[in-house]
């Protein structure tokens, strides 16, 4: 499955289901953004302030499998590149 990107007002989040190991670090870290009972399950729009965006960056950075990444809007490239 290809990596998919969910757009947010400040940053976007990409997800690669093939890499995900379902550790749920994201769901526990920011349940308002990562909600598996919702479709789409990633909603970066819930991180609409600078503070919540920084929290989202930290949660994505803790993903143990690398399935999640922050994408800078307008570049289409992961922030880690």
C-alpha cells in the first residue's frame, strides 16, 4: 500500500500502512488527531495551533516503525529529509 498524506492547516502527516506495527504510540499520544474509529483516521486539522502542531511533531517522531512522518505543506517531502 502506498504512503498516504493527510493535510492539516499547518503541517501534513503521511502514513505507510506497510510499515506500521500497531504500537499505538500515535493514538495514545494524540487521540484527537489519531482516531482509529474515524475515517480517515488521521486528522491533522485537530492540530491547528502552533502548540498542538509541535505536540503532533513530537508524537509522529516517536513512531517506532517510521510509518508516520511529518510533511511540510507545499513541498510534498517529509520533514525528516
